[in-house]
C-alpha cells in the first residue's frame, strides 16, 4: 500500500464509498458486464433494464429480475461487504453509496446506504406506487430462466414492477442529493467494483476529486475512471479491502 495513500487515509475524517456490481461478484452475483444466460442470453442487461422492455414483455423482464433475486437470496455477503461495514463501524463519518440493487451490504451490517439504482427487494405497483410484499422464499427458476407474469397490486390491481431504477429513469432525488453532498464533503472517496460507465453515478468520482478528496479505485480491471482517480488498487475487493483496513488500522493506532 503506497505510503502517501496511507498518510492521506490517516488524516481522513470523512470517507465516501461508491460500490458497483464488482463488490457482489465474489458472492456469486453476476455483474452487468457478465454475459446473460439461458432465456436472456440474447439480451444485454441494459436492454432488459428499461421501461420499454417491461412494457413490451413484462413476463420476460419480471422473470429476469426474479432470477436475479433468487441469485441474491442464495448469496452471502463476502469479505468486501464485511470490510466496508467494519470500516463504517470504526470511523464516524463514512457514507456508503451503492449502484447495486441487492441487499448484501445490509446483510453484512451496513446501514443508511444510499441506493442510487433502487432495490431488488422493494418492488412496487406501477399504477399506484404501493409497495409489493415479496414472499421470502427463493423463487424456483429453472437454470435456463423462465418468463414469469408479474404479480398484481392488492390495492388497485395494477401491474407490479421491480423496485430498481431503469435506464432512462431519474435517480431517486433525495439519495442523489445526499450522494453529491457526500462526494463534495469527503476527504477520501473510494470507487469499488464499478466500471464507472453509468452516469450520473460515475460522475461522483470526479466531483470528489475536484472537491479535494483523495480518490481511490479498487478493481481488478481498467475502468472509465482510470484517468480520474489518484490511486488504482488493482485486484479483487474481497482481497484488497481487508488488507487496506488492516494497514489503515495500524496507522490509526500508531
Ligand atoms: N472486485 C472488484 N471489482 C470487481 C470484481 C471484484 N471481485 N469483479 C469484477 N469487478 C469489476 C469489473 O472489473 C467491473 O469494472 O466490477 C465492475 C462491474 O462493472 P459493471 O458490471 O458495469 O457494474 P456497475 O459498474 O455496478 O454498473 C453500474 O450499470 O447496468 C447498470 O444499473 C446497473 O448499477 C448498474 C450500473
């Protein structure tokens, strides 16, 4: 770990973390850049995650989200999720922003997350907005996938939709406003497990840098943020984060 980075972290009072699908990859949850399988093989994720796709073929899209929900329910938080939760328990001012729609950060002990792209476990009625209570069982979906007719709202009979933000839809205003403030006010900003291609979430990295934060990327691969960040810790989040926390703890107690 570079001494200059550790020195910057030693004096950091406020830390903001932006996570992407790569943080859940080591839990076995596919990222967006992973190829789709089975029924959805011929689609790019971005083609399914749109209001138009849902209007055109609700059963295909609802089946895809149920397949993803089943994968999340079967998954466990990994060392990356747990390291992030541990950091927040040790430092007072850590803001966690995620692009992920799974609940693995929460199941690892993180709270107060800013979910910029919604939450898989929080579907709601497309007509009246009423939240829809999912049953806790893991949906039994065949390996190759399955079309599933979306449920109907108990209040108005409208069609239920996934609780995620689709391409072309606005981000939740309060979460976005808080995320911008957290990027502008932090001393250290981490972008972990994100390809940094989807806006406006990815713009938070440059915003933090321009506001004077030290910016750190944790990713095994190159990303669209390579030219923006101060440090790129190349590797898996579940490997790098425990080592970083250990080194950080050492200097905090030294
Ligand atoms: N540790 C850290 N990073 C990893 C790991 C890992 N173990 N495995 C993969 N990655 C990295 C990949 O190199 C990639 O850069 O995670 C990133 C995942 O990128 P995407 O699949 O594009 O996911 P994300 O950046 O979260 O996508 C943003 O796009 O499709 C929309 O709304 C969707 O929230 C999603 C958004």
